[in-house]
C-alpha cells in the first residue's frame, strides 16, 4: 500500500514539475546531484582570480571548505572554476546563467574535478546554492530562481507546495545520510508561504555587473551577422536553422521598433566558441570546448545553453551620456545532449535561441535570478522571454518588458553618429535613419521607423524632389 502511494505521488510530482522542463536548465534531482558529485561542501568564498582556460577567460573562486559532506580534497581551500571573467589584453567574457559569487559569501557546492586541479560546479547553476538568512533561519537558494513545486510531505501526509529554498542544516543532514546510503524522503524544503520576497534582490539588470554593453553597429544601420555551426542542432528537422532564423527575427525592427539588425550569416566550421575571438558570432550546437562541462540528459536534466559576449573593456564609447563597452563578438553554446529535449518541442528551441540572443545584445534577466526581482512579483516581468527560466512552448516571442529593454539599449531615436548628409540625399535614411515620416531618401522599409514604409517617388508630398523615396505611413 505504501509503495503504491509513493508511485502515485511520484507521478504527480513528475506532472507538476513538467513545466520546468522548458527552462534553460532542467532541474537535476537532488538525489542525482549527490550521486554525480565528487565533492560536496559548505564553503565560504574568500577570493577570486581570472585566468585563460583553452583560450577563454574563466573565474577561479577560492572556496574555504567549512564542512565537507562528500569526497575528499587535498587541502582546506579549493578553487571553483566557472567560465567568464575579465581576462588579459582588455578582454572581458560576459556570460549569463553562470553563477557569480561575492567575496565573503557562504554557499553549498556540488563539484567535479577538472584536469587542472580546480573544480567545476556540477551542471553549472544546478551545482550551486547560496546561503541566505531569513526569518525562518538560514536557507539555501539557487542563483537562478526555481519555480515552487509539489513534493511529498515529510510526514507522509500527501504532498505540499514548497518554495525553491532548502533549510541549510536539514539539507546538509539529508545529504550526509544519502552519501552514507541512508535514504529518506526530503525534509528540508521550506513551505512556500514562509519564504520572504527578499530572497532575490530587486534591481534593473544589464548583462554584466561591471560593464554596460551594446553593439554600436546598429547605430550606423549596419547588420550583425550570426553564423551557425555546420553540424547543426541534433533533434530538429532543419538542424535548428529555421528556429534560429525565427529567433534572429524576433529581435528585429519589425518586432521591437529598435534598429537591431541580427542577420543569418550561414554556416561555419569554426568551433572556437569562447576561446580566441575569430571575428564571427557563432552558435555552436555541441559544447566542443567543455565550457558547460557536464552533458545534458533528458532523463536526469542538466544545463541547456549559454549566451556570452566578448568585449574589450578598455575601449569605451558614450551612449546616452553613459560609458558603454562595445560588444566585439558573441557566441551561443548549446549543450551536448539537448536534442532529445528540442525534438519534442521545436518551439522551445526557438525560445532558447531567442533568450540567448537577448543576452548577446547586452540584456540580463528580467526576473528570476540573483540580480533581478522574483518572477511572480509582476506579470510584465514574468512574461518576458528574458526571465531566467523559459516558458513552456511559446516560441521566440518577446513581451513588452523585452521590448523596453531592447529599446533602452538600442533607442530608435538615438543616433551615435551625427548625420552628415542633407535631408533628401539618396543615402540619408541608410546613414542617418531610421527615417521618420516625410524623411528620405530611403531604399527599403527597414530604413524607416516601425510602422512606416519606404514609398517610391513620394517626394512631392513633402515638398521635396518628386523622385525622392520617402518614409510614410502605408497608403491603402
Ligand atoms: Zn538567461
């Protein structure tokens, strides 16, 4: 009887948690984390440094081992390596979805050893919990918000809705038992109602804490091409081409009103991803350089994708009277093994690609991570494609919040280069546009502000040479 009940509960849990399958990670069960980790410990972060790993900047955090729960380390301090950081030669690699620690921060980490003697977080954000003090005592939260979920009640009386927070002491005790093969139900989740809003900090987020980043090419109406690795996305009919093109289009002027011109550049054989910059923005469909490290598995979950930017922080340009670092190159890495997930939902692939492209434009998460508000705090934020976890099968669809972000960084009314051409000049809209109503000359609709079209020989309407092509509202 008890076993039947457990089976029924298990089905319910799988069903209840299913929407989380659509996220940029798929939650790895705590039991799997324990089994897969080589070292589990409560740590305090005391220092950090950046070094190159296979050509890309990585941050090494010094973590003092305060309490080792599984495994053995050779000293009392280990280095935890995560991709991204400020490297040599003025180059900064900015990644999202990768946990960042503050010096002095307490954490619980699930680790695996790298070849260089350092450790990596198991499944990146899945292998890190940050300690927070609440009225209910010390709790552990993931750096990326998890949805509330149903779990079997610890007292065996059915199921309960729990917050994505784990009581520090109880979780540690449960982990210790599990390591010693004393298996028991989870008793460490905090009831959803008991968790305060303040677990996640509320503030507007750019992609990087240190830098404001943007492409300056769009100000001059230049395209930014994206190349697809020739192997393509496993699990999708078009090898991901159709889905990626939809994602590029989602950020375009037609949807956002911002002069964002991401275009498909075709295929490439480069698997450079975040290592030495090669001048190409590339989406790579397998994690060639092991930047993510642990493969995705449709049964056990894992990390899906990372979008990142290389910029040279030594070169700054002004935009709206603020210093911005021009983005030099961007890459998206899709993890190994994700094909099984995308084959069930090509729309999810388009959504993941569009989310990662949003990061490569300089946008952080709208909600749901350490630096942004909780997602259920506002419908506006919660509907954003830039929220920290994906929405079911919505596809590459932006919300108002995404559009606000896009238009903040790429303001259609802002031109970095003052226009040096007289109105009516045949290249006016190309160089000085997008053009407003009655401005010209234009060559195509995309040189006009959203809602306007390029009308051939319409100059007379606005007192210009009749042969001038002008941006106007569409004529019926
Ligand atoms: Zn993200």
